[in-house]
C-alpha cells in the first residue's frame, strides 16, 4: 500500500469514529509531502527522524507528532502492512506544571463589557452570543466543546438542568442557577439555529478556534494579560479552572467539608478521578493566606 492511500484511509476512519481530526490530518499529510511516491514498507526510520528533527519543531511539538505517527504506523502494522514501526527512540516529556489562569469576577465583568469589540460585520459571533457563552463557561465549568455542542433539547428549562453528552467528557446532567437559566432562555430566543443554542450570525455551529480568536480580542481590549512570566496567555479553557477555584473558595468561606465537596465537584465537571480537583485547592485564596501566616 502506498503512503498517501494509507494516510487518507486512516484519516477517513478517524472521522467516521466521530473525531474532527484536523491538526492530526495535517501532520500525517506532511509525512506524505516529505516522502512522496513511497509505499508503507519502504519508509525507513532515518527518513521519519529527519522530518521530526527539523529545526523549527520544538520539544512539545516533537513529542506530539511522534505519538501521532506511532498511532498511525501501529494501526497499519496491526493489519499486516508493516513489518516494523519506522520511528526513532521517543523523547521523555517534561513534567507538566499545572498553572492555569484564574479570572476574577471583575475581570469577567470587564470581558463582558468589552465584548462590544465583536460588533462588526466581519465577526461571525455576535457580542450577545459571546457574552452568553462566557457566562455559561464561567458558571458551569463545562468544556468549550460541550458548550458549543449544546442543543435546545439538552436544556430542561422547567427543571433547570443541562444534559451534557460530549466526546470530550462523560455524559452527565448538571443543575444550573436561575440567573443562568434566564441567560440561556434569552440566547434561545436570539439563536438563529434550529437545534444549537450557540450559533453564528448565519445559524451555523461556532468553531472553537474562531471563538478563541474572539476571546483574545476581548482580552486585549480589557487589558487582561498574564504577568507571572508564563508563556501561555489566558484562554477560554481557563474559564473552567476559574469556575472550580471560585466554587472551592466559596465552600471554604462557608465552612463546607472539602472531603465531601471535591468528589461532587469532580462529578459535576465530568472528571474521571477525584484527585484532579485537588489541584485546585492550592489555587484558592485561602491557601495563600495560610502560607502568608506561616511566613510572617
């Protein structure tokens, strides 16, 4: 089997499984462009290593691309098209440091206020829709893909419950407050789509990348920027982290037992393990107050 046919068949299979497979497909097709007109069994380790070790590829990109190439070659090896996987030795990944950006309530208000920067004919997301999206993410902690995939039938207005059934997390039902219910009801009346809650000005599904661009425009207008030296600037995914930290902070203020509340928070956010939410304890303001008292 030639390499190009193998890549296209593999991409088609992934998309039939429900994956969008955009970035991954681009990287696999780059392998075809780098090795044109070859068959799978003719690929050698030195050739793939040369592609991976290009000067413009960083360490994180190298590891991610290596994982995708390995999955591709392993698939065809399992089907008898390859005798061995033509990949060099893997690199060790660096230890990941959990350092999300936690938005304050004042910063969220500023983002909502400056969403008027999106009131332009070339912007596919209207300011009202974007404000509703921000409030939904900040008030529920759901993933961005979960919010953009919400349909009208997923929102039970009488019971104030949202049904989430997305591939990025486990299926679950989450209760929401009355304020968010009113916000979503307003969005339902304004949405041009027949099924989706959040849609573009043309009634189509909002692309996650496009939503991120709109968010960065609002961030720039609001003057919000990370000042702790981290290279990654705040994004829409940090609304989820901000939700978790704000909930923990409120529970600690009310004197709730964290041993009981953290598992409930994990279920609400669709996390598979309870230990994941424990990371947010160190980001709560009460944690830093204890540290200050010890140092003083």
